[in-house]
C-alpha cells in the first residue's frame, strides 16, 4: 500500500515572517500632494502611508494609531506645520516630524527645525530625497527607542568614585553624573542643571571644608589667603593623603548621592539655618542652602563628614 502523499498544509512552512511596515502619517491640505507623496511611500519596501488634511486631523489620527513618523506640509489651515511640530514634541515626543518645504515657507521651516522637527525635504525634490530622509530619521529613532528600552529595564545602578583634593575633578564628575541622569530622564533639563549645582557645592565643601579644614570665615575675610592656604595644604600632612568618597546610586524612582570626606567633621546641629534671610548674604551656609533647595532630601551623619542627597523622579 502506497503511503499517502502529504498535502502542502502538512509541510512545515519555510516562509519567513513579514517585517512590520513603517507607517508615515502624511499631513497636507492638498489632496493632489497627499496622493503624490503617498504614491512615493508605497513604492518603498516596508513602508505605508496614512493621511490627514491638517494638524488638527493629524493629532486626532495619532490618538487612534501612533505612526512611526509624521511627514507634514507647513502651510495649512486650522493648524499649520509649525504648530503641529510644537504640539507633537509635547504630546508625542518620541515621534519624529519631517517637514515638506515649498518656496515661500523657508522662515517657517527654520522655526520648525528650531522647535524640534527632525528633518526636511523640499517638495520639488521629494522623489529623489524622500526615501533616504525617511530611512535616516527612522534609523536614528529606532536607536533612541532601543536605548530607552534598556533604560526602562534599569532597576538599580551604583557608581563609586575616590577623588583627591583637586577641585578640577569636580566639574567632570558632575558632568558624568548629569549625563547618566539625562539618559534615564530622572528630571527635566532645568532640574538636572540645578542638581548639578548642588553636587558641585557638596564636593567643594568636602574638599575645602572637610579634607583641607578651611573654614568659611577665612574665605569671607580673605578669599585670596583662603585659596593660598588650600594650595599649601594639598602638599602637607595630614591633608594631602585624604580623599573624598562619592557613591551615586540610580534607580527608576530616584538618584541618591553620598559624599564623604576624611576630615575631622563637625556638629551638624551647629549649622546656621540657610533659609534665614539674615544668613543669605553670608558665604557660610550658601552651599547648604543650594543643596537643600535643589535636592529633595538632605541628611548628614553624626560625625559631620558625610552628606546624603536624594533626588526623586520628577
């Protein structure tokens, strides 16, 4: 008895899954131009267009289905391309917007690029330049999205530093920490700048007031002598071998910074109230005022040679 021939349905499929199509939302009040641009996109492998007649329609469409990119005209009724760029930047910050520029819209195009548009294509050269532009912007966007996926997977990351009594190390260390915080988007850029100021103050205090045992009173009385003495003590015992220990711990909810020096410390209870108007113009306490203002929680250890600063996610 002959074995039954297998049917095509019984055989394992050798077909590979189709790659996902990249959707481009084309925004233009001209039906002719929408048809033209849509035809160009449909000729590109792996791409498909969707359409909106102006910025208002585009935003409504994005609420229903998120495109990979937005390709928009500039001069449109109800909401033009510039307004659309600004709104997408706020409401859908991960969706790039590409401009289609025509003669007479140059000023608006420059404003839109300054407001966050990812690129532009002159309408007169769409057939030549649109495919390459879409591919370039998508490539950059996917790289950013993959980075965001890794950042979103972050649970906890701890970094430790040991600094000599060299104030020139403070700025690069603060810059390194700011770059890390920018990647995990713990706070807005303005808040990131203020956090950097607080860290700078804490590190400066640890070196000068902690390890080198230089008081604020001397700085207030004679700043030149203050820095001359700091230079001398960097080469003298017991100061020269002291170090500043910094621990930066990052999570999705907060960033914590511990700065410890090897100086004699102080009684934290003797610190003047930095928020008292009588103390605002004094050098002593200014750093602490900035630290307490820009951080969400600040604590000293009992010895007074360690400060812990915590910044919560905005």
